[in-house]
C-alpha cells in the first residue's frame, strides 16, 4: 500500500510537471497561481497536500512490522521517520505560504488534509 501511494503520487506529479497535456494526467484539476504555476487539486494530490509522505511513512512502517510487537526498538525508525516528515511538512507549509501567498490559502481550502485524507 505504501509503495502504491508513494509511487502513484510522485509518478503523477512528475508526469504532470513534464507534460500536463499527457492523457494520463490531463484529467487532473488544477488551481492556477499568480506565479503562473498550477497546483494539483484532484487525484492523489487532491486527497492530501503531502500524500507522498504518507506512502513513504507506510513503507517505513512496513520495515518494522516483521519484528512483531514484543519490543519497541524496531519501531524507533517509524517514530523517527514520522517526526522527520511532520517537521518537513511544517517547513514546506511555511515555504509554500511565502511562495504562493493567497493562492496557498485557497489551495488549503481545496485540499484541507496534510497527510491522511479525512484525518490530518
């Protein structure tokens, strides 16, 4: 699941950046910005602003799960990675607010969740 989310989201973003007219991404709805760029507001990127981070974290958690639940130590990586991703998200949000201004506020209304659709 994590791999599918991570690759699906990043693959869509990469393809859209290279050729937004490609039939595989032409259906993606966008928010045009004053900077002249477009923010995706449907598909993977309409579910959460950093849906790729969610997939990345699920991948990291998957490395821990085979160790079972008898010890906490194997889950150190998943906890560390969650903290890293939340911190990265906070930095990204700050940067995007500066970069896109009012367009970022509009984007956050259209895509209200950061990582997990319907939750956070």
